[in-house]
């Protein structure tokens, strides 16, 4: 049976749209508005269970794989839904329900790591496993890194149920904010926004030397400013710009490199940045708008540097501008998609002038882009119910990785707190920094680079910011920096 069709496809679609709907309800405080007494942890457990089940039902290659994945998905749903239903009782009296909590932890945590492996590879999984092993053996580590060890039964229960671990700040932000922004980006993609950004970029820079690469860079910056996702950026703009760069004379390697670098940089392009930006605001205890303002200069410097590199590479290889017949007129582009900047204006206005929450601002912007497209269309096409439904499903699929990373980041933070490792590492890094702050900064940068070779942005940020930021702040570095 082909898992991309039939019952499995319907199950995956149901799981995906349930993730999006529940996250949207949580972001909009729907449960409170209806008068339902639902704890945030119960919502997070339910959404996480759906995400784990969807991650387990990753397209298999055989009947045996399909059967095992179905079992894993069933365990994920059963364990998390049971934990969600029982959460008010077991969270208020941990020791009275120790066996139940341990069993839930032993079910949820390994499945979380397995879905993480499927979505991000082994690098981040190995890092988390090292932290778990440390938590089990912390009292046997010599020197300043010695900490408080936890028995296996206590550790897994704590990690899965406690609101300072898996259900902590990272997962809270992903559920309440990030998923809504993924949906906003999905609506913009479905209404033709990514095509409009690419056409606009072509009109602005296509006539310059190496214009095809510059179109890729500018369109990635524009689409990244609302998607906050490197993967979504490549998927939407890269399918157009990479063939264009190859046609202009860039090698396939260089074309892919420019698109990858520009799409990655799109995560820090205001006003909508990647999930890490919302975590920055939470860690700094500052409004999200402060992080947005702080990112303006670095993001423009980043893209200016990439544009300069594209220009130098194009001149070195004598790559001409894009042919004039392939460049749309700016007036024609603005006439067709004049309304696409309006959702940005709504988003920025809601954030900066109306002091709305990031989630509420994103909901407003998402509704506006759908309404405007229904009214005016784009290139003769309008979004319909089927497309909106598909956007909800696509958002659910795209959210699985970030939900799992958020939960895993909570595990690491929980281990740092419960074992005392965070204090030990801070002491060790401060000792290094007292002799040379430059050495500590270089060491931190090297850790970022090495981890960045095999880990997603949000996972790296949470890990390094949790470990390296406290000693840097203690040594006098500004927290925002």
C-alpha cells in the first residue's frame, strides 16, 4: 500500500490539521474565551502527541516499517493524551503517582528522540543523549562539572511531565507563537506572495551583473522576512532562482550555495524571524519588538555582504545580467500584487503601535492576506477553501520538527537545572573568560560553527545560549548582544 495515498495519507492529514487548529486555538486564547479550564501543559502534551505520531508516520518503505511506525504512533498518542488528561492530578502530587509518571516518561522520551532523529538526523540526538547520561552519572563526574545525579525512574518522569523540562518555555513559545507564523507564511505562499517577491526582486536587481544570483538573495530576504524558515524559503524561492542562476552561467554548486546562504539569513530578517527570535525575547525578558529592532542592522549587513560576494563572483566568471525579456516591469508587478505589503503593515502596526502579542499580530496578518487575495486575486487566481485547508495541513507537517526541537530543548534546560550543570559550566566558562574574554568569545563562535554543521538553528541557539550566554553576561557583555 502506498503510504502517500489511502488511509495513511488521511491519518497524516488529520494529525497535521489537528496540530495547526489546536495551536491556533492556544494562540488565540480560545479555551479561556469558551470558559474551559484547560492548563497550558495539557494543550502542549496533546499537540506534542499529535506531532510525535505524525513524525512516526514518516513515509515508510515496507509493510514491516509501516506496522512498526503505526505502533509507535499509537503509543505516542496514548501516552501523551493520557498524560494530558491526568496532568492536573499527577502534577500536583508527583510522588503519589511516581510509577505512572515514570511509565509515561519511558514512553514519551524515547519516542521524542526517535522522531528528532528522523527529522534532524543524529547530531542533535547524540547531544541530548550525552546530557541524559550526564544526568544519570552526574555525581561521578570529577571537578567543577560534578552535579546531582537522578535515578532513571525519576529522571524520565521529570523530563516528560515537569513544566521546567519538556513542557517548558521553548515548547510553550513554539505552540503559542511559532506555529501561527508558519501558517501566515503558508497563506502568503498559497496566495502567490513568494512569486510576487521573486518578480519584485527581478525587477529591482535583475539588470545588474550576476542579476540571477542577486534575485535569489533579495527574494530570499523578502520571503524570509515573513516565513522565518530557511527550508520554506528554499522550497518557495529556490525552485525558481536556482534554475535561473544555472541558466545564467553559475555552476550548480554556486547556485545552491547562494540560495542556501540567503535563505538561512532570511531567518533573521525582520519583522518575522525564525523561532529563535521569539526565544531570544523570552530569555531576555524583553518585548519581541525590541529583538526585531536589534536585528535590523545585522540582517541588512548580512545580505549586503552576500550581495557583494555575488557581484564579485559574477564579475570573476563574466556572468551577464538577466536578459531583459525575462525581467517583468516593476509597474506591472506592483499593479498585480500591490496588496502584499499590507499584511506586513498590519503585522508591524499590531506589534509596535497597538502592543499586541506576536501571536495575535500574526493572526491578524494571516486573515488580512487571505481576505485581500479573495477580493483581488493574484494573476487571475484566488485562494479557495481547498487551498486554505491544504495550508493548514502543510503547517502541521512543517511544525513537527520545530515542536520536537522545542520539547528536546526543554529536556536539556531541565537537565541543566536539576543537576546543577548550568552553574558548573558557567563557573568553568567564566574562569576562561576572566583570563581572556576574546578567547571565550572565539570559543563560543567555534562551538556555534561546529554545531551548525549538523543541527537546526533553533536547537543550536537554545543549547549555546543556555550554556554560553550566562558567563558572557557575567563578564560584562550586554545581554542583547
